[in-house]
């Protein structure tokens, strides 16, 4: 059984996804600018996470947010910890890659894997709560050829040799 996405969820979710994609897309430019002045990717990652922790932590100033935080189910908390470890490791690797490569190269190499892994892991872990409708599956079927190893080789060659 798959979850059905309602019109209200789409109205809220699409702008949030577009905003997240925009911010995720421009962040490598800022990271590279910082790394150009301070060649310390591990420290840069730590500073980024401290800034995020301050912003996110400030949300806990609201009593209702503190109650929600304290009441998180243990199994959910475990998934969030796993996600946090994966995200922070991915960010560290991303910062190191941006330190040694150009933004264009790093983005070309990293971006194609995100939807592929998200789709496959969602099938394994979140099958009952994700929307595997015809449009979603068709979108991924059309997307997969763009990350075929041969296509990836051409992207890498284009990024490296202009």
C-alpha cells in the first residue's frame, strides 16, 4: 500500500522542496568561497553545523516545540540519529570534495545519486508511507538513464576538460 498525496500537501510541499533545492544548489558556491580563504574543510563543516544548530536550537525556545522534542518516539529518534550521521558524513565529504575540486565538478558528480538512492531506499524502508504512484515511478524511470555509468563518464569528462 502506498500513501496518497493530497492537494494541500502538494501546495505546501512543492514550494518547500523548490526552496530547499535552491538553497542546497547555491550552498556549494558559499562553501567554495569560504574554503578559498580558509583551506580547512573539517573546520568549515563544523562551523556550518554549529550555525545550523544555533538556528534550529533557537526553535526550541517555544514551549510547544520543546514538548514535541521531548515526546519524540524512541524508534523515530533512532531514524533521526541515523539520518544525522549520514547527513553530517555526506556534508564532510562534500566539503572536502569542494576543497579539492571545483563547484561544477562536485555538483555534477554528487547530484545524480541523490534521487536514485532516495528512490531505492524509500522502496526498502518507507514503502508504506511513500507515494509510489505512476508519475513518481515514471519520473524515476526517465531519470535513471541520465545517471547510467556511460552518461556519468561523459559528465565527468565534460567537467574535467571543458
